[in-house]
């Protein structure tokens, strides 16, 4: 028969495995949404592509020190990345129905190269300035 401490260890290991698998799925989904390859994301984080693949598969623990860079690269808060939203905030993922058109456009825009993002930003600035007159 297993002792209470042995059961606790098994339960914690199961919870930890599930956490890293879900984290990996969130990373992979967001990376794909933004049109970033594993190779590109791995280079940004300074790790090998194979390590990134293991992180996304939930096979390897993610280094906590990489979370801020990863969250910034994926344009997420660390809380959203690890699956915890701050109390009192509403997450767009929790809302029912499709994402608003402007949100979809912003996500598509964030996947563009920086030079193209600047051009779109300049056009928007110009149009908003004219609308404000």
C-alpha cells in the first residue's frame, strides 16, 4: 500500500506533467497563430529547435528564466502564457463567439515583418489624424 507522501508525489507529478503539456500547447498554438516557426522562436530564446519541440510537446520542463522573453515574443502576459489570468480581468479567450474583426486584424498585423508593420502603422496614423480634424 502506498503511503500518503507517495500518493502526494504521484499526484504532484501528474499535475506537473499536465501543466507542461498544456503550456506547450499554448506556446505552439500562439506561435502558429503569429506565423512564427519553431526555428525562429528557438533562435529568439537562444535554444535549439529540438529543445523548442520538446517544450511544445511538454516533454521537458520550461526554464522559468525564458518566460519573460517568450511571453513578449508571443505578445502574451506571463499569466496568460502559463494559463492563469489575473483576478478581475476578462480574457478574450473566455468570451463567446468569434474575435472582433479589429482583434483578428491586429493578430494578422503582428505576424507581419516589422517593416510592413511600420507602413501599416504610418497609414493608420495618417488616417486617424485626418479623422480627428
